[in-house]
């Protein structure tokens, strides 16, 4: 007899009050399992490693120039009036 069949056979023999306790216990186990799974998923999301390149990809190449002073802007010349 497999474990599930054994459990069902024993549950069928329980009086009503103990049957309610068994149901509550099974519901507790389901709740506990759900919390463990959610906790593991959250941990996996938090621990996901991301490379620097992936994080900075939108900025790669934005500073490519031969300028020593990056604040220089040739299009914003002061008025010489």
C-alpha cells in the first residue's frame, strides 16, 4: 500500500472531531509550503547576479570623445557681444 493510500485509510477511520483537526493540519502544511516557495522565489529574484555591462549598457559609448574636459560643449558658446 502506498503512503497516500495508507493516509486515506487512516483518515477514514477518524472520528469527526479528529477529522477536522486533520483537515486543519493539511491546510497548515499547504500554507507552510506556499510560504516556503514564495520565500525561495523572492530569494532567487534578489540574488540574481547582473553584470556591470548589463546595468550600464545605456551609458556605454556616451563618453567616447577626445575631450579632456567633458563639460565642454561647442554648441553652447558664450556671447562675445
